[in-house]
């Protein structure tokens, strides 16, 4: 998993509440177990018109936001079914951070397991960040995980809380497999000792 320490990127505004996982990645795209290639289907029903062409009104289709790495979204982001394809699609598109006032629990947990930082802020702070994100090409935020700060384009700073263990995992690029591999020397030592004491096993 890619490490997350400090991210500076364009922030796209999604001022909608209850953006569910079916909106993030519709069910017809869940046929794959690969984590790549899903970015083109991200927010498919909002990004495309009935004839399959791009919806020019959707924020991620607008030139200033096509390479957005940060989403500033309304309350209860990631609700709905517990599909891990949702963070996969975000990550494949290039999104590394989502900022909201609240997240659905399963989606929130899946983000950390895939190298995406979900940040919970107050309603007042979200309003400020939403205003920043509406600036188009000037909507650049810097998210500093180590310092737990979000720096706006005008120099304003918003702090956020995060569980220390989750922070450690993101800073070091540790998913569940990575955490297990950190214990590899202990596991190897146990296996060797077991072989010496129980050679028949």
C-alpha cells in the first residue's frame, strides 16, 4: 500500500449528503476483483448522460477538477452497501483523501485499508473547505497527516483528529498484509523453534 504523509492537490466540491457506494461505483461494475480500471466508472451515473457521453455539469468532468486528488463532500459519505470497490474506484481515479462531516463505518474502514485518508471535520470547517474547493484550478489544499492539518489556498489551517493506529498504518503504508509482514521475524522464529521441537510436525 502506498504511504500517505503529505498531499497537495486540487480539491473537488461534492456538496451532496448521503453519497452512497452505489453512486460511487454502480453495481454493474462489480464483476472484477482487480483494483485497477475502476476509475473510469467512478460516479458513473453522475458523470455520464443517457447517451454515454460526459455530463459537462458534473464536477469531475470539468477541466479544473479532472485530476482532483481530494474530495470535499457532504454528510454521511460512503453509506449504503459494503462494497470495497468504492475505495478502489476512488483510488484508481486518483483520489487519496475525502473530507466530510461523517462517513459510513464500513466505507471509512475500507478507506484506511486502501491508502485513502478519510477526514472528519465540523460543519463550519466543511463549509470553509467547500468554499475553497469551489475555486476551480485554484482549489488546492495541502493535507498533512503527520501534523493532522489541512492548509487552505489562503493560508488558513484546519486541524483534524485521527486514531493513532490508523495514522501509523497510513504513514507507513501498512495494510492488513503489511501489518502481518512486520511480524515476519517473530513468525519465522516460531516456525524454526517449532521445527526443532517437533520435527515430525
